[in-house]
């Protein structure tokens, strides 16, 4: 599992060497554009907000992929995949053969895979906001059957949960109007068995087709 972030991010950078995009006028939308499926992909960098995760993990890196369609001149509707890999703090105590699985999970890196329905509103040609909600799956490096092992009150195989986010972003033009990227500030939440872990981070997104 520890090699997954490096491999995924390497594939992401290779796939986004040549980016093509076309800016849509905010006050009009053609039937051709409405029927087209658009793609965007990017990288994530977040820090934990909840105190429980803040004590054991420092930040996450990951990637995102979103497929969407224009439903009105302002609104998009899409499906989004997020991969987040959380890194444990370096000051974690040394683990021994006597350490329990809960102890090992508390001080181990872990992943969250999320699949979410997504809607996005462009209130200007540069600014947008969006909301998303769906399902998530947590996987600890300590054990493939372990999820949110760092949560003290129910540490164990809590792998399935819900994943949601609210974000605000801005588009940037690169070179010309056909090359576009965006940066968004995301507040995300992963909820399992009544316990929520929140994070705040940046997502850098490349518009593969627009």
C-alpha cells in the first residue's frame, strides 16, 4: 500500500502532459455541449481538522477524477472519485511485537477511497462552488481488514462509511483559453459508525476535456 500514492501520482502527471479545454460562455449552452461528457483530474493535499486524527496523522496526498455534464449554463452534474492517502506523524512511538492491532493501526498510514455524486455551480466565469456526497472505504496499512483503527473509541474494522465535501474554487487560464486548470478549497468529511473525521485541503485540477 505504501507504494500506491507514488504510482498513482506518477500516472496522473503522465496523463496530464497535454491538456485540452474549451471555455463555455456562462450565459449560453448548446445542445452539443450539454450532451458532451467532460473530464477533469488533479491532485489533493489536505490536513486533518478533527483532533483524533490530528494527534496521529499529519496530512494526506491523493488524486481525484471527475466526469460531468453541463445541465444548465451554470450547473454541472457529475460523478467523482477521490483517493486519499494519510501519512502518520514521525513522532509516533515505536511498535513492538507485543503491540496490539489497534496500536499498529493508530500509528500506520491509511487510505480512503471515495465515490461521490457531485454538483457544481459556476457563479462567474472564474469562480465556482460545489457539493458532493457518496460512499467511502478506509484501508489501513497495518492490516487489510482494518479501517479507521486510529479512532480510539471504536478502533477496529470500520471500513465502510459515507464521504462528503463542500468546496469553493477558481479557474485559471494557462497560456490561452483552451488550456484551463482550477484550484479549490475543500472541506471533507468521512463518517463511519457515527464518528466523523474532517479535513481541510487544496485540490489542483486539470481539465482534460471541456
